[in-house]
């Protein structure tokens, strides 16, 4: 049975392993090397995830298959200049062998619910330009593009 829930301290070692796999997968995508050195949380991530569990403006969720953690999502809340709040999905990942069974969708549903409960006006998520699977996943979940970041290497 698939499920998604708030992570506990007992989940963090597994989440750190998945986060390592997530970074390795995205580094290979177009835009991934710069993402890994600019946007990605530096490894090791364990201590950072521990701090997020105690942060009221962040959420760490895990996706499970038969009660085994096979995915995770991290979201934080931002206060905008007009006073509104925005949820930002920092990371969402499901291990390849557990994809296409609904775990990612459950994680997004829980993230959106967390953000709605916190009074957010919306939720942002990023996808690398070469990662068509991620873009399609977010579009199926109701996300639309609102900003494209252009880059020129020198």
C-alpha cells in the first residue's frame, strides 16, 4: 500500500540516502551541474534535515510503499513582500523502482495540504530544463510554469 506522511527522526537516515540519489540523478540532467552547486542543499544533508523537522515553516514528508520509505519531499514557506505566503518545494524524489505507482502524487498532495493549512497563496516547484519527466509530473499535478530562468555560460 502506498502512503505519504510527515517524516520522523527515525526516517532521516533513509531520507539522506534518497537525497544523495536525487542529487546524483539531477547532476546528469541539463542544468544539473549548476543546480548541484547553487540550489541543492550541500551533502551531507542529515543535520539539515534534522533542523527542518523542528522548523514550523518547513515540512519533510516521506512516501512509503508497504511501509518502506521510497521517496521524500521537502517544502518551506516564504513570506512575500505583499505579506502573502508561498510554499516552495525544495526537493521531491521517489526512487526509480517505486515510480509510477502514485507515491509522488501522494507527496505532492500532502505538500499542497501543508501549504494550504499554513495559509499559502500557492506552491512553487522547480524542474530542470532537460528533465521532461519532472515537468510532466508537476503539470499533471496542476502546476503551471510562471518563470523561466535563462543562463549564459561564460
